[in-house]
C-alpha cells in the first residue's frame, strides 16, 4: 500500500474533524527562569517556543493554500474540514506561544530563531516559490516535515508523562499544562499537511528533498537557540548544564535513542504519520484534563 492509499484510509478511519480548544492558562504572571527544574531542558523548550509563532503561521498559510486548491466535491469535504480545524488549533498555539515568548524576553532571552525563519521564508518566496506553478506544494512538503518532528517530540513527551523519564515531571504550572496540551494537539493533527500533500499529487522525491533540508535546519536551529538561551542565562558553562545536556541528547532515554528511528521512518516510500506514535495517549491526556480547556465554536471552512 502506497502513501496515497494510506492517506485515503486514514481519512476514512478518522473522525473528520478536530476540536479547536482554548486553553485555560494565565501566562501574564510569568514563571521561573528554570521552570522545568534545570537550566538545560528549560532552555531547550524555550528554544522551541521561540520558533512557533513564525513557524506555525507558515503552517497555517500552507495548509490553507493546499485546502483551497482542492475541488469542492463531497470526497474532499473531510480533508477540507480537517484543514480548517488544523488552522484553528495552530492559531491557538501561535497566540499562546507569543505570550510565552514575551515572558522569556522579559527574562532577558533573545529570540533569534523566529526572525531567522521569517528571513528564510522571504528569501524562499523571492527566489524559488514564486517561480513554481504550485508553490503551496513545496510549502506543504515543508509543513509535513516539521509536523512530523513536532508530533514525534509530542508523542514521546506524553508517552512517559509523570514517569521517571518525563522531561516535564518537575515542570511548573502553567507551562507544564501548556506543553502537554500542545503535544496532544500536535499528535491529533500530525497527518493533515501530509494527507493534503499526497491528495494534491505530491511526490516522494520532493517530499524527501524538503525533509532533508528541514531536518538539518531544525536540528541546527534548535541547538543554536538552546545554546544562546543558556549563554544569556549565564548557565552555559556550568558542569550541571553539560551533564544534563549530554544525558538529554545521548542518554539511555535521550534524544538520539528515542527519536532517530521515528525520524528515519519518514524516509519510507509507504510512510504515513499515523504509523508513528500512540494517538490514544493524546486523547487520554485531553480527556483527563478537560477542565483545562474549552472547545471553540466551529467557524467557516478554511
């Protein structure tokens, strides 16, 4: 079964809508500098947050453009509705991480990743995307790649929630809830951009070209912003930071051991996002913490 067949089956097997939620957290009162309990993991999650407002606006634009390119036929109704709900969820993420990032900047951190994303997108539109007959196809391929990364990170964060290997086990509220909720929704909508790309005729070669590019950029940008956060924090050269960082990347329950197999899975020709992770854990967290969010009324289709 190829990716196109897998995408069609996924749309048939999945409820054709996602819940757009308003998270009931207040970020205005701020949070501690080392809110996870240690400098390194705080700097890492803060680095990811810095990328989200610009990155998720790009995801929203690409999915909107892809959905608009689909014909208005009954067979496309399900994926168009999922695209609309995807936009709603990502818009909420963008808003809350904007508030989160404002608090980080008050603490003295500087966001280099977000402006770098905006410069790359501007350059790409000027030099490449504008000459393509279907620029949204390249943008969807990039979005699908990033969505794979975020869903893999999200699934892993939820898989050992409150266990001994949970990075957020000692995290303070409201960021603990914010990240759990974000991870759950990334798991929920991880296939939307990929399915749109396949539905519109996207091919494996371009999917892999953009995945290779995104993989390099994502890993290097995460490292650069994390190190810069630690430098601004004054903890970059502390022995504790080095030990925690090495354990986080190379330890028994670190990034390399947990993520390499999942990231490599994307290179299969017959890959589909629903083959990775455990969607039940996201659904379970959302149900168990239903008092932390409210469903947003449905809006017009994307």
